[in-house]
C-alpha cells in the first residue's frame, strides 16, 4: 500500500523491519524496489509485484500509524490484517471535490507563473475541465499515456479558444497553469528522494515514469499547436513568459503559492487537518525562491536549490512535530519548484521550429531538476545530523545528572 500510494523506499524498509521484529522474525531479508518487493527468510521466500499508481497520501499516513500501533498495542497478526484491509478499502475524495481543488490550484499556479487575474480564471476553467476529462478517461480506458496526451491537447485548445475570444491575455501563462494538474509530483519527488538516498534503480524507475508523463504532456501540447496551425494557416507566436505587474508582487505570489499547494494536496489525498501545513511549506519555499532570484545574484537554478532546502527542512520539521510522514509535506510543498513550465516552453519552441530556444528551455529544466536533488540531499543530511547531535547532547546531559 505504501509503494502503490506514494510512499518512499526507505519508509517501506523501515516499516517492514519494525513489523517483522515485533512478531519475532529476526532472520529475514527485504529487497524493495519501486514496483516489486522481495522477501526471504530461513524457510520462506515471496515476491510481490507492485503496480505504479498515483498518490493517496492518506493511506501512507494510515499505514505508518498502523505500524506504530502494531508495536505499541501488541496487535495480533489477525487484528493487524483486519486494520490493513480497512486502510486498503478507504475511499478517496469525490471527483467533484478534486475538480474544485484543480480549479483553485490552477488559479494559484497560473499566478505563480506570471498570469494576470483573468489569465488565472481562464487557466482554472481549462485546467478543471481537463482534469475531469483525464480522470474519467483513465477510469474508462486505464491508459495513463493516452489520458495525459488527451489532457495536454484539451487544455491547450481550451486556452487558445479563450485567448482568441479575449478571455485571458497571456496564452503561455494560461496553458502552463492549466497543465499543472497533470504534472506527476509524487513520481518526480519520490524519484529524486530515492536517488538522493542512493536507491538508484528505484529512483531511476520513478523518474522514467515521471518523464514519460512529461513527454505525453508535451506531445499533447505539440499536437494541439500543430493542429491549430493547420486550421488557421499560421503558428501562434508567443514570447518568453510575460509577468503581470499585479500578481508579480510578493504578497500575491505568497498567497498564490499557499492556495496552489493547499488545493493540490486534495489531489494527492492529504487529510484535511494538514491542508494549511502543506500550504505553509509551499508558500515558504516559494518565498525563499523569490527572495533569492529578486534580491541576490542567484538565477532560477540557485534559487530553486535554496528553496528546496527550505521545503525539505520544513517537511522534516512538521513530520516530527505532527508525527506524520514528511513525504506528505514534501510532495505538495515542492510543487511550485517543479520545472513544469520548461516542459511547455520546450514543446512550443520545438513545434514552432525554434530549436535553440527549445534546447535552452530543456537544459534549464534539467539544471533545475539537479538543483532539487541536491537541495533534498543537503536538507536530509543536515536534518539527520542535527537530530543525532540533539539526542547525543540529551544523552550526555542525562548521564551527567
């Protein structure tokens, strides 16, 4: 359940070890990958294939809490199995709630990318219609690649139509904001975390899954632009992202980051009591990014690195304070920093035959991704060292007393 719903490899390993030792099994070996678990012991062995799905972070939280209860309450195996089955049968948020969350999230992220208030509304309408289409399409045909391609086509066409009738001024910002619900935040973040934790094979598997989604989105955008070019006999001309003078102010940006990350936490199944915490993590990360890029010589790559360190550190802090897996806050909080805009601009420049600009946009996206990996690694190492020093000092103080 952890692997199916967005849990990281290290957490799966830790929980399996905890449960095994609790029931007296000290002779075991676990090999955990993104889509498989191998278990062996003195007289048994088993392999379980795990399908790669989306993220239901409420189930990750529930399984984490169940593992603690098994030890604390000395549960029988039968009782633990019953509780696990109840978690497996948990219902997620209704589709209508997710569509509303996609609407609000697109408003926030379109503003982050520089859209005006009208751009945000147009992006939200396009993004929520696209999200509904993708959700229904995926349920009917069980094809993630086709649903992502179709979602990219639909969102782009809707934004182009709105732009032509005057509902929105900056087409690029509108499209980028409407495409954000398709971005594979869980696969992208967990892939980076696995790579940072030296689980290279699992990390590469997750990253390939995320890259396939990015590729399908870009393909859908490209198909939409080529089709529109054939119908209108000319390619839509756009320049690099235009920033609206009103929403560019830092208070608006912080509000947009809070709204976007808090709303998108619904799409990842985060329980209601954590919405505001997720929003705070995303808002502070984006605040650090803005300060770094506005008031220091750092570019977007350096700003992303510092912001990622902030987001990862806050995720660790709230995980300890609220006794909740830090992946809950990291997946949503890092969303504003994921280079989703680079995917759109690369695909647009490619279909409009501006190859140098396409390569530059893609190269920048790669550098931003590397900055996120390094930021997660630095924050994890710093936090583990800080915790270790804290407990060592506490132990030394206790011994002196």
